[in-house]
């Protein structure tokens, strides 16, 4: 595509370009605010104690009560064996590794939050093709380079509680970790760097900007820009590396799609940020926090 900015990659520069595309770096901030309140009475119920836990900090209050009708919150022996023996784990990013939906937050910053969030909910629920939802959402606010840069400076992503500890545990077991996302590299690359995930283990979309910083679109050659893109990426990873046991962790329908022959053996639904019931019901294991996976 002509007219795109082209510059050499400088990892120390907060704005890096490669292949005529911008990649922005930022320092992610872990922003989890827990308010501890001690009652004057001597009786603190278990419900109150749970409200102080990292689990409660990472989910909306109404979500825990919704899990009663799910029968997959306790893993079977087969599921546990697969999880423990996995030699590769693929993570979704938005609402999984990070607590926010990057495109929703960027749209809100640009003044189109509500309309874009509605499209995101439809896409994650699987009711519309992903590429249609991605194009429609971006067309609603068409972020410029300067807007993206300002957004990353003022609203850094919030990392989900426990994800750093889980990544360290997996690395200690020599388990390879990948980030598979329908979000944008501009927001994901710095998160991956912080978690020690190499660039070649990232599958995500790329925003494109013109020579004056104007929005041009997104790279349609990225596999994750299309429906079943995550599933195809996971299949490619497995084919190239020959993993014996591969696990996909995420919250949306596109993550669930990755569990298929030649792809992921196991799908773990992380509902610590968003509980999408249609997806959660089909998961091999439904968790509200990453502590369960670490243990």
C-alpha cells in the first residue's frame, strides 16, 4: 500500500515502524485497586472475605453468581492431565491477558465507545463474522496515529491479576507461550515484551497509517483479521512446531474455535473479566482466575 510511513525498527523508540506500519510501545500499568473494609462486628462472613480476594477484584460482582448452572468449573482428570502436560499454551489478549478490550477503550477515547462496544459484544459472541465486525468498528472512529499515541500514553492496558505469575510458571516448565489476538500489535507488543514473550510468538492485527498519520485501515494479510483466524493461527503453530499437547485460553467465540483437530486439544474459558455464557458453556474448563491454573 503506497503512502505508508516506513522507518527502521528501533526498540528503544516509543514509536517504531516496520514494513510501512507503525508499532507503538508503552509501559503497561497494573492498576488493581482493592478497598479493604473492616466491620465493627466480630462476624465477617465468607462472602465478605471473598470480596477481598484477587478473584473478586478481577470480575464483576454479578458474574460469580452466574456460575452455578455451569458444570465445567471443576476440571475432569483428563482435562487436568492435558493442562499439566501441555508443551504450548496460546492466550487471547483482550479480556484475558489484559482486563480491557483494546479497541473498545481506544474507541471510547476517540468518542465512539458505546457503538463500538456493541459491535465487540456481537463479534465475541460469534453472531457476526469477525472481519465484518473489525472493519465496522474501525470505520466508526478511524483513529489517527496521534490519537493512538495519546491513548497509549494516557490509558495503558491493565494486566489481569495472576497472569504474570502464570507466565513464569509456564516458562519454568519450558512450556512455549503465544499471544493470539484480534487486537492490535500497537497495544500488544509492549505487553508481550513485559511478559517475556518473543515477537515471533505474537499473532495479531496491525493498524495502518499514512505519511501524515491518518488512518488507512488494517493489514488484511494478518490471519487474525479474518473469521476463524485464531483457529488457523493455532493450527499453523502446531504444524510448524509439532507440539504434542496445545491449550487455548480466552473468553470469546474466536478462542473457542481454536479447539479443533490439528489445533488446540483443550479450551479453557477465562471469565475473570467477561463471562460470555454461550462460550463458557462449551469450554473444557471454566475459570474465574489464573490461580486455579497455577495450582
